[in-house]
C-alpha cells in the first residue's frame, strides 16, 4: 500500500472519526492554493447532497417528510457552497 494522509471529522456532539486517503489525492482534486481541508469538506458536502437526492428521488415508495426536508436543505447548502443548483450539477431534475 502507498503512503496515506489522515483526516479527522468532528461531529456536532464532539465525536471524532479519522480516515486515511492516499497521499497526494487531495492535491490532485484541489485548485492551486486551495487548503486540503476545504477540498475534503467540498467532497463531503457533495457526497451527502447526492446521497440525500438518491434517497428522496430514486427510491421506491414515499419518503418521510423529515427526510425530504433534509434533502431540500442539503440541496440548498450545496448551491450556497458551489454556486450552482445540485440538479444542474447532477445533470437532471425532478
């Protein structure tokens, strides 16, 4: 296995989880001068918004209202962070 870098996420209640990524991968995904933590945070926001979208719009049956609201908030946070609607980034709308 190649070299790795450790990142840590801290939750609102103080729980922490550390994880390894291949050394240099975050640099590959970053724009010049962008901090590594911003890149990792961007990926987390993107992944969570996409997963919420899949749960609400691509699962069978009705979705509970609270989960639909979470998906809406995730999409709003995505747009605030990246300056474009999630549906545009995903290439489709519902």
